[in-house]
C-alpha cells in the first residue's frame, strides 16, 4: 500500500512538472501550442457572461438588503403614528387598518423579490463555477496533449538513436492524451454557446418578474397612502372648525354643589338689586351662611380640597409601581398579544414563523414556516438592529438574529 501511494504521488509530481515545462517552452516560443480560435471566442463570451452574473447577483443582494431596511423603517414609522394619533381623532381605527395593509404589502414585496428573483438568479449564477472548472481541466489536458505530441515528434526526428519501444509507448500516450482533450473540447464547444445564448431568456424573465413586483407594490402602496392622506385631510378640516380645540372655562366648581353658579348669579344682578341697605344686606349674608345650601357648598368644597390633597399625596406611588413595567416593555418592545408567562428563564416571548427565511450571514437564524422560536435578549444591546430579533429555535437550540416580520407572536 505504501509503495502504491508513493508511486501515485511520484506520478502526480511528474505530471505537474511536465505541464510546467511545456508551458515554459510555449511561453518562450520554443515549441508551438494547439490553437483553437473558435474556443477562444467562446471563452471570452463566457468570461463576460460570468462577470455580468456576479455583478448582478451582488447588486441585487444589496438591493434586497436595502428594501428590507426600508420595510423595517416603514413599520416603525407607522407604529409611531398609530401611537401618537389620538383615539378621539377622526380616522383613528382606519389609520391602523391602512398601516397593517401597508405592512402586508411590504412583506409580499420582499418575499417576491427573494423567491422569484433572487433564487433564480442564484441558480443561474451557480452554473459558472462548475463550467469554469471544466474549462480549466480542458486547459490542463491541452497542455498534456501538446507535451505528448512534442515528445513523440522528438523521438521520431532522430532515426539513428530511434528506439521503437519508446516510440510506440509515446504514440500510445499521445493517442490517450489527444482522446481525453478532444472529448472535453467537443463538450465545451457545445455547452459554452448554449450557456451564452441562455443569458437573454434568463435576463428577460428575471427582469419581468422584478419589474412586475415593483409595479404591483408601488400601485397598491400608492392606494394606501392616498387613504392615509384622506384621513389626515379630514383631521385638518375638523381641526380648523375647532372640533379638537380646548376652550378656556371659569374656575371649576364642585359638580355636587347645587349653587355652583351662585357667584355668577350674584354678579349678574341688576343695579337696583345691589342697592340694599347695609342692615338688610348684613342679615341676608348671615342667613345665606347659615342655610343648608351654603353648608352643602362648604362641605363640597371641603371634600374637594381633601380629595385634592389626597391626590397630591398619592401622586408618586402609582407612578413608582407602573414605571418599571413600562420600562421593560419599552426596552424589549414586547408586541401586543405575546404571552410572557410560564416561559424558560431568559425567554422574553415566543414567535411562530409565518414565512421561510434563509440566513445570509453567520450570525443569522434560518427557519421554515411553522417553526417556533424563543425570543431572547441580545448579548450586547448595542448590536440590536431595528426590525430584527435575537432568538433560539426550539428543538435545535440554534441561535441567531432573524427579521421580526417573518414571524408572529404566540
């Protein structure tokens, strides 16, 4: 076994050395090389086609990455608008519906770009590395063929020292090298032109899919934005009519006081009523102060003051008890409807994949539709990206980032 392995290594080294020598002599012009102008033209076309496919794949990957970033930014913006758009304003519920419609359009658009444009592009691009390997192999076999051809010619050119055994052996090696080279060369003469011609049909199909997806998305999203504009216009019109203007009122009175407007009644009395003798006025005031109505007003005001003091004294405690809960929700952005109870330690909530996602970087998480993911905190909060979550896939314990809009909370 050791001798067989050593012989194989020696044969490989000899073959590489023979190719290097042949190329060196060809570059110096000492020996000729087999020329194939038609193949050279096919090779030039293939190289241009491969470079174009690589560039298209690179730029489209970057485009999809940017689209997903805009998608995340759009969702965050609409979420903010839904929060600041007050519930009593016109179109509050409709604004939420249109925001959800816009999010669905974004998801459909990104999925079409990934599944119907990027996947076929990746399949198309995968042809070139394999074809390049075959071309390189053809080049090596061509050098072997030229080397055996030159070796056979040199043995034939010296009739005095001609060794028929060596000549026959060289002829066999030449025939074998020629057969291997011509087989590869013939296959590439068929495959390279066919691959080059396929570029037109692929590009047309791919671009039609891309442009159609773009058109549908922009047309449908334009309808949503038109509805949103109409909602805001209606809000503006109602605001101009003063529908949402706060009017300044007099000092508030206790709603339980039956004489809450007594001061207003007194101030609006006629001058003749104000001309009361001092003695009668004094008796009137004394009687008013002792009346049940006045006592009721006094008790109401006293209760109002005590209630105000009670509210002021309790102003801090409710905020202290609620504030930590708000801070946790704002820090982890736990969605509405997500269950946070009976979860393993460190798990914020769980989500279910609504779309298939294949990771593009090593720190991302791949999953299929229906798989369950446990959302956890980022190891470093500064690494958190907008619209992305950190999670562990149940059943496999795979960990990584993933787009939130490919899932729904459980």
